[in-house]
């Protein structure tokens, strides 16, 4: 049937796709990335396959501009689209790959910040480097301050090396570094023996080994045999009997070492000497040394004037304390006891944390100590450290303090005077214990 109504039955129109004009709000939010149609197509907008297609697919042309898939990032305008090329649309994504993100254009990369564990680790590494550098400098600085002298030497009949380590410690009346006024203030006097040589105020043998540490006082008036020697003018002298102190006065430290080695059969491995001035400086550099006295001490010759009880002795007081003997009923024996006690207390103070952890105390203490000591050739900073550690253990329960066994404390010899005679039988046992590094027992500490 034909008519004005068209064909019958009515045909359903084919579906057509009608593109809705996006609102300005959608454009601003960037929810529908679009591109303009070709010239002459009016305002018809088409989906922009730069964002939905993969790079390398079909390219779209708008006017004189050529769009390449993937040319602009998500949310960016193309040429002529509401802004300049590459500008960010309002509401465009800000993710890592979006404009302004770490991986996209439009904003500088955000700097990474170290976490607290990393900061702590970095600080610890810096601290270790600083401590290591300071320790290295301190070691080489201190090693360069050690004063060496040629004291130990081989000779025919010298005792062989034994077990353990043996130090000969000497306190001399050397006044090096002291002015005349200081000598008067310290009651050191200015006397000397022949030729301006020094004398010893104390001599101690320190042995360390598998059975702890033993500190043996050698009385300076001990009657011994002094080997043949040659003086500084080249004049030879025969072997003679005299006080042990005379060996140091005649031939200095080398003759003293040789005299002790031949008298005891014990080989000396290291030697250290400290004079009056050095002793005072070392004590003052650590802020004094704490001592506890059972009774007051007063001695005009040494200048000692100390009250009973615990107190801190400065350098001058300490020197008077270790030198005093005339006001002591035990004389030289009592003085040796005080010397051993004070040296152990000094070693504790020097190696205390208050000194070691304080560079302003440690460096002056090291400088004064090393300047005060004269040591034998080959003695290293490590050897001196071991010496102080062993001195600490003497009164700490891990060592012994004794005096060489005495047979007669007042042995008078013509042309020599009052001397101390050793008990040769007991002394021989003591020397054998040291040579073999066996435990030293059965000897008196006085």
C-alpha cells in the first residue's frame, strides 16, 4: 500500500550513533579527552585516541597540526585546546605518571629524605671515623714523644731470656726541668755523686707472666758485686764490691742493669727511669693521686707534712711522700713500701676513664709522662701501656709486692758504710721463680 505514509510495513530506522556535545564542566575536569574534528566539520568533537590508542597506531590531523599518539601526557592540552601545548588541564590526574608527578613533566622531582635509621647509621659511621682518626693521631703523636736511651746491651755471660717480661724501674734524683727555686721548694737539694752523676732513690723489678705480676723492691744500699766498667773518659775500672746505688752513680743505667743481671741471673727486657721533675709533672697532670694514710707524716728533709686519712696528693706532696725515710722507723724499707703503693695508685689514676675519655687531660698526661720517662731502645707505646696495666694489678689482687729477702739490714763494710745484705738462699729461689715464670710465694712484702 502506497500513500503519504511511506512503505508498509514500516521499516525500523537503522540505529545511528550521535555524539553528545560534552559539557564545559566535563572538558574542564578532563574526564573525556577529546580532539577537534578536521577543518570544515564544525564543532564536532571526536574521542582522542592519543590516550586510548597505543603509540604507533593511526595518527589524526587537525588543521595544520599533526597529533601523534602518546605525544601528550594524560590531562594535557593539545595545540589550540583551551591553552598551550603541554599545559595541564584542570582536574588532570596527578599520579606518578601524570603531569607534575615524579615521572612526568611540569614539576621538579621531589627530593628524597633519609629515614631516621639511615641518619643514625650515618652519624655512627662519622663518629667511628672521627674516633679512629683521633686514635691514630694520638698513637703516632705519643710514639714520637718516647725518649729512648741505649741501656740494654749484650755482653759475655749475660743471662739468657727467661719466661715472662722483666722491667727495671728506677726513680732517680735527676732534677732535669726544675729551677733552683723549685728544687728548694721540693727539698730535692742539689747534691750529686762523682762527676755530677745522678743517684737512684728507688729501684724495682717488675715481672709479669702467666702467674700474674710481681713487683720486687731492690734496696739501693744492697751490697752487691759491680762488674768491671769503663768511665766516660775511657778509663777502665775493675770489678768491685759496693752498694747497688753506686753502680748507677758510676756508670749510669747501663752499668746498673748489668749489675742487677749478674747479681740475680734475671735478664732485663725493658728499662724505665723517671726523675724528680718528671714525677711531679705526671702527678699534677692527672689532677693528683688519692692516698689514705694511717697516721700523719712529717719529715723535714723530704718536706713531707701530711695529715692522717684519705686525701689527694699533688706533685710536690707525692714526691715528699715517696722520698721520706728518716722519720720512718723502717727507714729505706718503709720508703719502698710507700713507693710501691703510690705507683700502683698512680697507674690506676692514669688509666682511669676520667683521664682516657678526656682529651684535655689525656694528651697532657701522655706528653708529661713520656717526657718524664727515659726508656730503653725498642720500648714501644704498647710496652708502656702493658707496664701501666701490670702496675695496676699489683695492688688489685692479681699480683705480689715484696722486698728481696734480707739477711742483715745493717751490714757494715769498711769504706762502704752501712749496707743491706741479701739472704742468698731465699733470693736464689726468688730469682729462679722469675726466670721460670712460676708462682712467687712465701716472700715478705716488707
